[in-house]
C-alpha cells in the first residue's frame, strides 16, 4: 500500500461513485479499501454506509446550506460535504476533528478551491443545526429515508407496518453465521466462539444459524479460513432447508453467485450423508469464479455452469433436475438495511422489468424440472409484484404446478401464495419464499 489517503476522501469517492456512476457501494469500497490505513477501514465503512442510510436527510441539509448545486464534475466535493454532515450528526467524532479532517479531504481530491466552501458549510451547520434539522425533518423523504416511489409502493402494500419497515431499513443489521454442518456441529461451534470470547447464540428455526452479539472481522472467527463457518443472514439460510434435497437428486441453483446458498445445500446434504449432484449456474464468469472460491474454502464441489437462466438454449442439453432453487434477480427492497445504496440505485421503472425477467425464468426453469420435482422461488424483496403476485400469475399459467405449505420461523403466508418475511422480523432480512411442486401425472 502506498501513502494512505485521508479516509474521508476515500469515503467521498465511494459515495460519488454510487451517486454519479450507479456503482454499488460494495464494489466502490472494494476499489479503495486498500488505499486507507488498515486501522481506518472500520471508519471508512461506517461513513459510507451511514451516508447511504441517511442520504435523504443529509442531502436536504446540504441543499439548505449551499447557495446553488455543485456541478456534476464536483460530485466528489458534494459527497465530502455529506461525509462531514454525517459525522456531525451521527458519529462520536469530536466536532473539531470531523470538521478539520473533512476540510483537509479537499486537498486529496485535488480541489483546494473547495476548502473554504466545505469549511463554511460545516461551520454554518454547527451554528444553526437545530433549525435546519427541524426544517428538513418535515420532508417525506427525510422522515422515511426512502425515495418517494418506494414509499408509495410500500405504503400501498404494507400500510399497517410501513413505519416499522422504514425504521428497520435505517437500522444496522446483525451479523449472522451459517455453521458448516459437514465439518462441525452448531453447539460445538458455539463453544469455540465462547472460547474466543465472542458472544453468540443459536438462531431459532434454522439448522445451522448463529447470531453474534456484535459484528467481528471474519478473520477472528474460529476455523473461518478452514471452512467451518460462513456469513449468511438467517432468512437466506432457510433456502437449503426448504429445498430439502434428497439422496441421489440432481439440484440446480439457477442464480448461484456468490455461492452462499449453493454451499448451504451441499453442507446440509453432507451432514445428512446424502449424495447429491449440484449445478451452480450464473451468466457471469467472474461471479462464477467467486462461487468456486467460496466452495473451495468450504471443501465443497459443484458443477459450475456459465449460462443464462432466461435463455433455454444455453443449458437445454443438460439433464432435468429434481430440485431447482431460483433466487431470482429482484429489487432487493428487503435488504436495504444491509445494502442502503439500493435506495439510490433502484428506480420505479426497474420493478416491471424485474417482474418480467422473474416470470421468464420461472417458465423456462419449470421446463427443466422433472415431474414430481420441486422448485423453490425466492427473492430478497418485499414488493408483492415480485413475490405473491408473481407466484399467483405463475400458477395460472402452469396447471401442473402446486404450491406447498411452508413452515417458517418467521413471516406471514400471503393470500396469492408464498410466505413473506419482513425486514427485522426475528432479526432476519426481508425475504420471500414459495415452494412449487410439479405434478408427476
């Protein structure tokens, strides 16, 4: 690593990449993480994720403090202002340190002209914060910390729980683990965590889930490098349990990257001493490499196939499958607390496009399922268009399909089909599941 650059500068660059280029925050952080002092990595993540969580409040405050909007080429300066305001509002950084270090960030951006501007804005905020916060607090976007289009959709779908959804989406998610039951038992691993002085407890309703009291670096987890455990939200862990692959079955994970659910299916089968064949499919070679890396760490093997689940010709020659997991591309509105940049990257027009892709995948993959087989449809969305409405439409198109009852530790059965888990319910992410069986006749 060369000279470590001001961590606030790097945070501003990440945020500017999300706002200007539509880049995911995860990818933006990957590109700058090695450019900051290792001891500042936590601070970098806190500022970036914090600004995304409270973007609408911070943006409204900046609008009050700027006499005119900055030009697109100065989006990094705008992002730096957001970083400064986030520290002054939500962090325990002393005001003088937050102000001085943020102003210093203009130098590393090679925009010394902005030094006086950033300094004035942050000082003006400190002088008049109470009035400014009261003024912006009445704005709907600020109150809900969601874009207007998403608020409208969520209010319509979940009027009684809308306020809870908004509050939960602004919260910090817990760190949940999935024990590799093919290597060790959950109780045994809890003992290992206790020895390492890491507070944790088993997650009810999951076979391998553990929740940590506080997040830790994965490198401090006992046996992580050797594949004893993986990081995975409890709701996502339910997929392997619901799919319930049996001896000798051929299983398809249709949108496999980064491989967490593929691994869970294999781990569960190994723990139950069942011999299954798993095909992990994705349409991107680089993402498939990530799947391979994860499987190697866990000591697992699957057939990797680079193909498009919306293109039947790309994998039509493969054998039929006994079990199919379709963790479909979706709006990810159920995991905003974990990926707050979704609020800025998604658009209202995306939903209809996603619904069309999901329907196409369901129809194509249904043809690849053996009679008597089962397809598990899953999303990390909380929008009915992508979930219960999607399943209802599918059942009308396919008279050979039957919906199976699901017994989950959280969630509510939906009138049109499937079970919806809401964000924060039993500390889980927002998730949807529907299990569809194919009549053998």
